[in-house]
C-alpha cells in the first residue's frame, strides 16, 4: 500500500529554512523506501503580501477555549469541534473521524490547493475600467474588500489607510452592520463573500458553520499594477485550510459563496478574485446608481490540490509504535 505524506518546512529566516530543508532532503534520499514526488519553494515577505500586492491572511476565526477572544462584538470564538476532531461543533454534534480514538481524536483535516494567479490580466481589467492609477487602486480594493495595505473598506472606504492596514489590533476589527447597502464594501467583494460576518443576507444561513482556519503562502514575484502582459512565469498561492469537515466546508464556500450569489441577491455573479468566470460581472453599489463591470476573467486558476488527514501529536506517537 502506498502512503502519501506532505511535509512543510517553515522558518522565520531563509538561512535556518535552508539548513532544515537540507537535513530533511538528506534523510529522504538515504531512505530507500521513500520517493519524493513533488516539491515547491514558497515564502512570504514581512508584509505577507500575495502576488497581486495585497496583504493577505489577516482574518481567521478563533477557537473557543483557546484563550483568544478575537473581537467579541461581532465574531465570537467558534466551538472547537468545527476544527478539531472528537469535540462538539456549533450544532452540538461530534463530526465523524478516523478510528480508533488514538488515531483520529484531536486531529483534523487539511485542505490543500495550488493556484496560478493571472495578475497581468487582473491589472489589464483594472486599467480598462478606470481613468487613473488612483481610480484603479479603488476598484481593485472594491473587488478584494481591502486595500493593498490590508485596511478594510468598512473602516476606510474611499482611500487607503496604511496605519489601519498594518495594525493587527485594527485591520480586522470591523462590522458590516453599518454598510447594509454595500456602498463601503460591495456585497460581491471577495472579503465580504468569504466571511459575511454580521451582514444581513437574502438566504438564511449560519455562517459559523462555514468557517475554516486558513493560511496562504505565495510563490513567484509580486506583479506591479502597470504590468498588463502575462510573462508566462509561475506565480500564485498555495492555500491551506483546516476544518473538521474539510470537503463539505470548502465545497460549500466555493459553490455557494464564491460561484453563486443568491445569498446576496446577485444571481450567479462570481467572486471577482477566486470565482470561475466566463465574461464575469462585478457589481459595485454607488451613488446615485450601481456600477457594473463586465469582462472579468478567472484570476486564480486551480492547478491541483488534495484533502489530507492531519494527525495529532499523540496519533503520530501511536502510529510510530505500531507493529
């Protein structure tokens, strides 16, 4: 039986990363029973920006019992069972997990996806639909839901505010309650779709059942906004998410929130950043009428991925002692 294992080597600096990677590579090469199928270097700057130039990875749910409360006025910690196997979730039930308990309990499931980002095509769309770099920055922010600094539109709707974007105590401390018409942050923006928070939606749903703990890491270089021709180089993101119901949660997010917009009364309009587009549409509420932009492409193309079981430390010990 073939067993596939994914390993990530993480470090705070390049020197120690290379040292640890060399140790792992040597161990794999010396073990005749292990074959490396695929490897990829990835990393992040201190600003943690993706290849579109936007600060990324700002918002994640907190787990009840972790001791971290987040922002209780709108986003209370979520029950551990939504992320850790063997414990009750938001519905009060324990999700199925691998048996025996020594293997499955305290583990989770990992979502892995590789995306190729079409940044030049995104830049070209922005250029064709605006009259100045400033207008372009605003339209791009409206599509993402944040400025490139990370400042969220509900707190800074018309111009970037790097002080907010760079402050972890401020850049995720906001609500959609006072933006019921989407004039600050459009309903169809990527950020608002993927976490509607306390917004009132057209379809009754409990958003707390559809959260994941996520981390994205970039590969390739950041493309400046003035570059509008694809150079053919590989660049994009590795997306990783943790959920006790990984497949069900991700399929819901992609099908219902990213590629359908009934829950925000926008029909089949797609997420402007991760939606699968065919001459896509983006709606931006404005005064006195809404602005509609046509011709969106798929700006993040999924190249592959998998669902993996993520064992706990006690499970790894149990596995190592099997005979």
